[in-house]
C-alpha cells in the first residue's frame, strides 16, 4: 500500500504542476470523505420532505459529534502506527462516572469542571495504555484489548445498570446554540478540535506522530524520543475519548454502562473512511470527522429511502464500500493500477514476452549447503533445535506457561482439573472453535490484514447447514461441502475486494459482515429453522470412552496448520508478504493471489466453525458467531503473532486459545461478579503478554 | 479535473442508490405515519417481535389506518438517537421503539414529544415521563422464578445461575430479585454463575465450562434467564434419564415448553431433545407480542382514546401443571389455554413461545412466525 506514495515521490520532477497534484493527492482521503459527506447530505436533503431547517442541522451535527470526537482520538493512535480497542469502553466509563457522581439536585453543575474530569479520566485510561505500549513495548492491540475488558469491568462496578443523572447545564451547553438559529455548539466544539489538531500537527510532537507512524526506526535514528511520543499519543487519544464521553453524557442526560461499547467498529470505519492508513503515517483528523458524519448520515439515508430492516445491514455495507471506492476513481488508485497491469499483461501475452514464454532455465543461486559439502564437516554446522527456534519459542512459550498456571489455579480453586481427563476433554472441545478460527484469522494477520467478517460467516454457514440437513445425516453429504464452499467464496470475495479494489481489509470485511448478516436474515426470515444431524451432534457432544470426537479434529488441525504455514510454499509466501509486501512482490511472489487465498482460508475456517457450532448447540441461531470476533484476534496476538504481520507460529496461537479458554472456564466456575471477571481477564491477558514485549533495537 | 470526475462518480453512485428502492408515494395521505425503531435484528426474540408488529399493522382493523416503516438501529444507542430524530423529521405521528437504553434516549424522546410525536417503548422502558412504556415487571419475573426453584428444591441445594447481558436493566433487575430470594434461604448455594447473553448457544458454552470441573450429579437445580432447553439437552447427552432431569427456572423458548409435556405425548415433528420429557420447569419470558401491542395502543391514542402511560404486562408463566400443546396456534386456541407449539410448525426450539395476550386478538402464531395477522 506504500507503493503509491513512493511512486509519487519518484515521479515528482521540479516543476509547479506535479507539486500541486501531489498536495492534492496527499489529501485525497480527506477530499473523498468531504465529497461523500456532501453528496449524502444533499441526497438526504433532496429526498426528504421539506427543506432542511436549522433545527435539523443542529440535531445532525450533535448526533455525530460523539463518534467524531472518538474517531479523532483513534486517528491520532492510528497515525502513530498503533491501534486502540479501548475507545468505546472509555466512553462508557466517563459517561458512567459523570452520571453517577453528579449531584441530582444541582441543576447548574459546572460545565468546565465536569468536562475536565471527563477528559482526565479518558487521559488516565490512555496513560495506562501508553505506559504498556510505549515503555514496556507491548503490542497495542493486546494492551488496548485488556484495557477494554478492565475498563468495562470498572464501568460496571461504577454503575451496574442504566441510570444516574447528568445536570441539564451540561446538555444546554453542548447541545445548545453558539449563535442562536445559526451555529450549533457542537460544530464550534468540532471546530475547536480541528484547530487544536492543526496546531498539534505542526508542533514537534505532531511531526513526531507522523514520523513514528511512517517508520519508527528512522524516527528513532533522527533523535525523536519515540517512547514519549507514543505515550503522549495514547494520553491524547484518551483525552478525546473522555471528551466524547462528556459529550454523550450531555446529549443523553444520564448514564448507561454499555453506551460506548458498540461504537468501536464504527470508530474504525470512520477513521478509514476519513482516509487514514492503518499502520500509520498517512491521514488526518479532519477526514475522520467527516467519516464519522458519513456513518451517522447513513441512518438518515436508510430511513429516507425506506430500506427494509432485513436489507439495512446490506445497504450499510454497500454504502461503506462505495464511499471508500471513491478513491478508486483516480489514476494512481489500486484499481486503476490493476487495470493497467492487466492491459500490459495482455499485451505481453500477445507479443509473446510473458516470462513463462521465454523458456525456462534454472537460474537459482547455488548456496553452500550440507549437500554440497560432503566430506567437509567444518564448513556448515547445523544449529541445535533450541537455537534454531529460539525466536518462535520466545514468543510462543509465554502463552503455554500462563496456561499451565491457570490450570494449577483451577485445581486449587475448583478442584477436578489437573488430573481429570474430563477437564481436558471439555477444554479441548470448547477450544476447538477458536483453534480453527486462529488458523484463518492468524494467517490473515500474518499477512498484515484482519478479517472482521468472521461473525456472520459463522452465522450464515451454520444457518445454511442446519436449514439444509434438517436433522438428516444423508443430507450432510452434500450440505457440508456446499457450506464449506460458500465459506471459501465469502473469503475470496473479501480477498478480491482488498486486492483489486484496494479497499482496506477492515472496511472490506466489515462491509462483508453486514451483507452476510442481511443475507442470513433474508434466508431465515428472522427465525432460522432446521437442526444439526445426529452425526454432527455426536461429533461435538458425545463422550465415547471419555473422548469427544472433535478432539481428534483439533489435533489433526494443529498438524495441518503447522505444516501449512511452516513447510509449504504458501506458508512461506504468507510470511514474506507480512514482512514486506513490496519486497515479496519484487521477489516474484504473486502477492494478489496469495492474499485472496489467505482470506479464502479464513472464510473456510469460519465456515467449519459455523458447522461445528451448529453441531455443538444442536441448532443454528442468528448472531451465534458474534462472540468469536475479538477472541479470534486476541488468541492470535497472545500466542505471539505480530498484528502488523510477518511473525507468529500456529502452535503459539494454539497456546493462546488454550490460555483464554481455560481462563474463561476458571472464571465461569466461580461466583465472582461479571465486573470483577472482566477486570481479572484483562489483567491476566496483559500479564501473559508482558513476556512478549519487543526487544529494544 | 480529478475532483470533477470524483464528484461525477459519486453522483452516479447516489443515483444508483436511489434507483435501488422506489420512493414511497404519498397515496396514503390520511394514514397515520408510524415508525418502528428496532435495536438489533440478529436474534430470535427481536425478529419475532418485529414480525408481530408487522402482523398487527397488516390486520384489517389497522391496515387502512397505519403506514408502518421499520428501521433497525443496531446495538448502538447513538444511532437510535439519530434514527428517532430522523423519524420525527420525516413527519412521524408515532414511533414504536425497542429502547437500546432506558436513559440514553431521554432527551431525544423529550424532543419528539415536544413536537407532538407519540413514543411507545416496548419490552424495555424509557425513563422520560412522556414516553409510553409497555413491559413486564422484571423484578417480579426474577422473584417468581426463584421462589419456584426454592420450593422445588425444598429450600436446599446447589444451583447454577446463568444471567443475561451484564449492564442491561432487565438483566440486573431479574438477577437481583432472584438473588434476594436465594439469600433468604441459607440452604440454597449458588455454586457457579455465568453470563449467558440470553442465547441458547452461549448458555451451552457457559454450562460446558462450568461442567469441565463439575458433573451434573453435584448440582441440584438451575436458574437461567435463557438456556433451560439446552441444559436439559446436555443432561440427556451426559446419560441422564428424562426422569432425572433437574428443575430449571428459565425462559419461554418453545423447545423448553415441548420438553415440559408429559412423556408419551403425541407431538408432530418432535425428535429428542426437542421432544416431551416431562422436564420440571417454570417457563417465563418477556413476551414478544409487546411490540405489536404497543403499535395497537399507539393507534388507539392517535384515534383519541385514553392510554395509560405505564402498562405492566402480566408475567406469562407456564409450569408443568399449566403446559398445553396447541394444534394450529390461532389466537382463539391460545385463549383456550394452550401455550406450546408443534415442532413441525416451529422448527426452531429457541423460538419464544409467549406470544399470547388477551389484548391482541389480531395476532397469533402466524403473526410471530411470518408476520401474517389473524383473519
């Protein structure tokens, strides 16, 4: 994805015109977001009855402000090359704290004071993230995932159900008008945020954010204090989430411990819509603000167009893709590049100058290896197992060590664990879903991507299977391959969108997920029917001789996965792409095909999980895959994989699966309140990955 | 140049999007414009409730009065705020809402009321006083079911508790009421507690986790918000006989209702575990008809009739003494007392069976299944 920037830099000669073009090009993300926003706005204006009044504008602007503020915070993190999953949880925490601590009799609570408190809470959560990410050099995704759980737990301790009170003075201020009948306060607020950001961007700190996002090593070499900048980024982002929390408190006038959590995926979508590049270094906060408003305007568009409920998620997915596709309408977009490539390929084919037509001659380099050195034992010494796998072991072992610790604690607290086969059998059965997902999601992550379409791939495949087999083992013979094929197909569509349309994996798979949800609803009419066949149920739940058959599948899968990623050309290509897509391309790897295959594998894994879950539960239900999205990412990272790709081993991920499942099993066996469990879960995951921290280079 | 082409392309996209759906005509000028703002459509209960609202709107008593539009807000309260507001702008006469949050909607609801729009919340409630709330008493639901379980166990035994979605009022209230009852009986020990998310699938994973270190024989009873059907199925898988099933206080899924029927009852389409087992149960639910009822009340209010602000629906409780199989599931048949449906008609055991209300003769089983009203 970096290539277009470098190409532009190379192409740029010393005259006026390209400079201007480049400047426009640099802001392409922003421009697209702006255009998409304007056209959506006009669309709503044209088709809604009557003109848009000031009142409507005021409501529209305040409606998107929370998401916009959160998206600004997330953008700063993403610009620095990070990732923050705690955004939604922090918003809920601020809302809960504000609403449960305000004096219900005080109608004129101080706006600046409570705003300050909210921002401080957010910044504090950010500092927690920042400490572990910047100074202990842990991966942002695991740290913020742990923070998310911890913060959600604390929020529930502060407020166990919706309620509380937020003084109307806050609402009157933030929801009111700056200039009556002309300018709502929320727009002023966002204006201030934009000015603040433009200022920050030009400070040393701001330039540092872009620098470490583009290349942390170079940034360090030029003398930037990378750790402190990173720390500052998370604190600043936290402050913005805090502000979003204050705003939502003002908007709703009360507290709800769950209010911010569902915002998370939308925050990411807003950032990507706004033109920021995941991985860092490119984009800006202004685009994300428009991205946020685009997402909120979708609600109005769906209403005005009267799109039926079952189609809502499909329409949303399509709008998301179309908005992002705006970027494909330029000369140096990925789509245009692919069309050019294809054209030159066809031309080369006609001219007969394709590489494979040029006659083959083995031009491999001859390296001195064992086979070449018969009789000369002293030239090459094969290193021992430990030193050959030192890197893998270092990253894979912590998960297993923690896993053993959890088993010991389980034995102490609940008993019947350490020496009970029943315990291990249950553990493996419960782990089977994540173990399979870890192969798919893990491979995607190894290439530097992310698959968010897992939940409804599982859901749709499960529902289709149950609907087709209707309890008959014979029907399984055709239904099973068909469903697995559909899973692959979903993955191929994801892959094609990512590779050929140049849509970022997050947006593409998020949109696919929405479309699949719609399809599942339409297919099932809201209530999925059918149930799993006896054989499938036997496979997942029986205990002949104390062993559930799926245990063998997990063992087989582990072998297949290790061989696939470690011993096949496909596996080596995956690692190569993750370590550097451009380098992989120049080394002659067909990057496009490999990426499509990787997503197909992920789709296949999700389909298998859909089938197994149907067998496990006896029937399929809507939303049965929802619980597996974040865990599928978490286990991969806890198992030592690098979220930006290129590093990780399946056995490590499997360790992550066992660790998480055993921990949840331990917690489920207790009577601790959910809030405490969430906090414990977060802390254990955090503790498990402290051993994974990056070495200072 | 590039900018121009971009604008053009986006305009084309917009036109394309417009072409996808026809713009509603204003032929129905005299009808009430009523919107349904649902939370999330990805689960059985929500889909069923939406079907019942649809069926109500199609019934001959209402069909020529109501122009109903259904919109989904997803799990996100922010979007529901935006959506309700857009509905007010679109000229709604009334909005039927499944509130994602009882508190977060207050200001938007207040604003809607100020513009003369009626707001009817079903299942959950909205704390803004101008909203009409239609739901069951969640505290009562928790208390009654817990008391039943205590009685079944003669006041002593080890039980497992599976709750709903943490942080949601309904779950907090039910669980609190139930635990208050258990606390009064020192013989009752909660040995494990887990979050079930109101889903049969999650209930199974959570129970499997709990049973990794325990076996069924060490447990005497279950209090679950959703999952008794699954718990019974799991006990059978572990080799228990139907006669040994332990008492379970839980949800109103049809699968669980069928399991409550005496063994040997002729049931078309039944196959184990979705079959009569004489399972000791108390079955309750937030009834999915509340959305349809809310729509009916909204129309009544628009017609100028008096409608109370807070409507507490009777708690639909079914025990082994009152369980009765329906043949077709018409409203008249349910009024005569039946409360479980044939698996051949309702193939999904997780489907919620508490669909009968004295007040909604417009909708029966067909309403809940496919959105078709009674004749």
